[in-house]
C-alpha cells in the first residue's frame, strides 16, 4: 500500500508539472486537450473491471481500496432512482489541495477532478458525471455524482 501511495504522489506531481509546462508554452486550452490525449482510454481501462457487470454503487465500492491506497478517504452512496443507475462518490480528504500550490495553482480541481470527469465522459458516453461539492472551495467534502441508464443485471 505504501508503494501505491508513493506512485500516486509521483504521478500527481508529474500531472501538475506537465499541465503547468504546457499551459506556459501554448495556453491552458491546449494543455487541457493535450493532457486528455489517451486519458479516456486509461479511464476506460481502469474503470471497466469495476462497473462493467455491476451497478455503479457496487463498482465504486469495489474501488475504495484503490483510493485508500492513494491516501484518500472515500465513501459511496447508491442514489439510483427513476430508472437511473446512480452513485455519489464522497471524498473526505483531498490529497491534491497542497500539491497544486507547489505548481502555482490555486485549486487542483481543473487539472485533476474536472479532467477526470471529462475523461470518464469521453470513455463512457452513456455515463454522466459531475462535481457537486469541492473542498477547494470551502466544502467539507468533495462530492461527485455519476449516473447512467439502469440496465438489468
């Protein structure tokens, strides 16, 4: 687990560093699109084993150990309703809040969370994701909602 956390922190630093470098060279929009290259495929590869043959709540719950290994404290709430398979992902601790400042970013949201949501949307067009609450803006937790049409299991 400790090694997972170290790898996660290294990757996070690399992501902020690369985004800053690309933004300075060619602008934030270019950096955003460049950083997204290949990311939807990575998201699909990472998430499919969790959610392919499960509800979102089941899949996201199975992902908790990964988030824990990265230093995050996550809970999942099944909010499926009205023929929608839906989940709230609650992140109680954001490990990015301090790291982003090392690279001159006020918040980590655009480089990390918004990019994750966008990559997930591109990887799974049938799934909608959105950020409902952000610790970086003063909330006590980060809340992410994901939903897709319910399918029979």
